[in-house]
């Protein structure tokens, strides 16, 4: 008598075409990369970003990168937001964090009941799970860019968003705790592995609730880096922020100069605040101008050039390297995930006098 298990025990091969673990897994992995390659973008032009009304949020939005528009992403999303003169948005919160950078106008953002007033070129940080709303009490529309790690949370199935309309903050529920704080106190015996987990999660780095929230442009400190740009930290652990991994820095390139060539894993987005230039990304070259977003999406040699012979150009670089990239470095060790030529090819800046950081800022009233 034969059974369908005979082959399994006799050692007979059963490479059921396409159905084995090996086939299924390979096919799935190939399609992930194929899909990601189809989505590759080098520069999102400001002119291609459609600004739409969002009556639900009482604001307007233009999607640079993200599934709400035509360029879906896996890790970060980038949007332009407009708060009409006199408008106040609804209050909402989400499981991911985000960075805002004000391009024009004045306004405020209330974050967990704390009001942050902002003006052009200020940076505001929205911690994960914080209740936040925006307002504009002026007679002119206000605009800001945002970068969030919402897509990464969606990828992991952990993206949650709650909108509470006009509910005052005091009546809204607190964020979920990172550990069962009701079990704290003398019951946390380090000899108990469950107690050790609770303690660790309570002190977890992703508890962003004690983060700094605001970098006023008036307070930034510019420093020239070895790669040849003058850089200002906007959101970084070194200036008091605690994020899920998002960092933001402004890079300023001297007239006709560039930043040293390099490559790394992970996405990096560069928003062009001022000036024009081009980026060499592997074999190709892409021009860009004010309002565009340069997308360096992974492991390609890249170098950014300021094509203006007279004035500096300013770019805001945002990436999520401090979480996913660090993790990938560990997972892929000993593969290096950041490469630079043995000699950095930064420009000669001898004698160049950098402009006042306040030069070119839009009106602040
Ligand atoms: Fe938000
Ligand atoms: Fe880079």
C-alpha cells in the first residue's frame, strides 16, 4: 500500500515546482527588491508636488514622498503642509515621530499641552504618541515641511493614528506606557527576568516624551565639517533630542563648491532651502533648485554640488540612520554600510567667508 508520505520517508525528491519554502521565499524576496527599484526617485521637483485641501485636518498638504501621494516609500515620508491664515488644525497623535521645518510664516504647535511658537527656519519635533495641533494666528498662510517614519511603522504593522477633533489636551488619554509602571517600586527585583524587562523598557530609548521639541533658527551653531559643508544640527541627540532615529541637519555648500563623495545604506532626503545645484548619484547627474527634494535612496555613490558661483546653497538633510541604519549595520556586520574614498575630496575653502546664518530668512512677522 502506498501513501502520499512515501516519498518523504524514502528520500525521493519532491521539488513541487514553486511551492517549496525555498521557492516561495526567493520569489517573495526578489519581488520586494524589484518593487523598491521601480519606485526609485532622485529628485522630487517642487513643481510636481500638488497641494491639496484637507478639510478633515483644516490644512493643506502636498506629498513629496509617501503613499498618500504617488511616490510610496518604506522608511520615511516627506510632506509640505500649509496652515491657512487664522486656521487651527484638529488635534491628533500617532505611533511614529516626525520633524517639522518651517519654510514660511509664523504659527504655533501645541505638543502635549505645551505651546511652541515658531517662525521661518525653526525646527519642531513631534514625539511619537504626543497629542499635537497647529495654529496660525497671522494674516498670512504658514508653511512647513515634515519628515516622519510613518512608512516604517506601516511596514511593521505598527502605524496607529488617532484624531480627537477639537478636544482639549487635558481631556485626552495619556500615551501608552513603555512598561507596566503600576508594577514598579520594590517589586522590581533584578533577580526576576520579567522585572528586568520592565525596567529596561521603562528606560527605553524610544520613549521620546522627554525630548527637546524646538530649535529656533536664531540659536543654531554652524560648524564646517571635514566633508566641506558648513553644517548646523537641527534635530540630534547631541543637542537634547530623543527620537526614534530621525536626525536633521542643515548643510550649506560654498559657492561653486561641493560636499565630499560617499555612499551609505538607508534613505537620506535633502530639501533645498536656498540656491541651486546638482547631485551626482552613481553614473547619473540630477539638477535641483529651491523647493526640490533630493532623494539618496541607498548604497549609491553621491556628491552634491552648489552650481551658484556667487552664493551658498542650503540643504536640510534628514534620515533615520540612528535606528534602522544602526540595526542594519549590526545585521550585516562585517559589511561596511558607509564608504568614503581614502582621501575625502572636500573642496578648498581657504579664505572663504561664510555668510550670516540669518541671511535670506523669510520675514518673521
Ligand atoms: Fe501629526
Ligand atoms: Fe549621504
